[in-house]
C-alpha cells in the first residue's frame, strides 16, 4: 500500500503539478529543480500524513527529495551536453524514480505496519489508488511519450525539415480528455470499453482533411497504446 500511494504522489507531482513555468525554471537556473522537488515533497507529506509523527517518515520524504533533485539535475545536464532528449532518457529517468519510490516504501514498511496504513491512511483503498495512478499516468505522463513518438515519426521516418515542438498547455487538453476517457473505460470494462475506441475518433475526424492528420493519427495510436498498458497494469495487479 505504501508503494502505491507514494507512486501516485510521484505521478501527480511529476506531471500535472509540474507546470511549464516550473519546467522552465528547472532548465534555466541551477536552483530551478527546488520548486518542483518541493511540490513533490508536499505530495509525499500528504499521502504519509497519518505517520508524520514518525521520524522515519521524514527521512523517507527527505530521501525522495534528494534523489529526485539528483535525477532531474543529471537528466538536464546530460541533455544539455549531448543535445539529445528522447524517449529512452525519459523512460530511464522514470524507472529511476520508480526504483527510489520502491526503496522508500520498502524502508518505511519496517516501521509502518502496511495493514495499519491501509486501515488508517487517507488513501485506504488500494484498488482505487492503483486505478487512479493508472489514469493519471495515461492522462498526463502520456504527453511526453506521445511527443517523442511524434518527434521520431516526423524527423526520423518522414524526414520533415521543421522541428517538432512540445505542445503548449491549451493543445494538450484534447489528449488529456482522450486518454482519461479511454483509460477509464478500459478499467471499468463491460460496455464502458466503447469509450476507449470512441475517445480518439473525434479529433481524427476533425483533422481528416488537414495536413497534420498523420501526426494526429500517431498521437491517437500511441495514446491508445498507453491507455491499454496502464489499464492492463490495473487488471494484472
């Protein structure tokens, strides 16, 4: 239970709560990671609030803040030196975060009874937490994955001369809605699965005669794949 609540905390802090302004701070100033790490730490404090009286809880929060700062600074430095930013780097970064969350949860489980946490914690429903984590991951973490997929398609496959830019916030909302709806439908099952198929159709139809249609199709297919993977995680756990 500790792992899933801390993972949900990470997903929320690292994606929807990492605004464009906070990301620019990260890449512009040496201290830029601090606001982002502070927000992630506040999320960790929130999910661990029933156990803030334990010094071990604060050690775990400090550990996650420290490694988060280290991972983000290393990723930014590596991207600047190599002039590369790709899906592989993104996935490695997230795997490292996942590993640090697992370590923190494993260490805390020695001092916090998982059964007690499940009964008294603010996030007491494990199944709901896993579902929420899957939905947040598909909805918000899907943005950079789709961006890297479109970047590869346009620059490497089709050899378009113009660069692919990370979408502005207003342009992300259709994708947010699509992936939220599709993941929700896949998790609920039954006739709700229709939502997974229907969620991506409107944007494709709207752009049917537009020159950006191939990019929209790539976005929709990768988005659907992300939703399927996140939903499968819920069903298998």
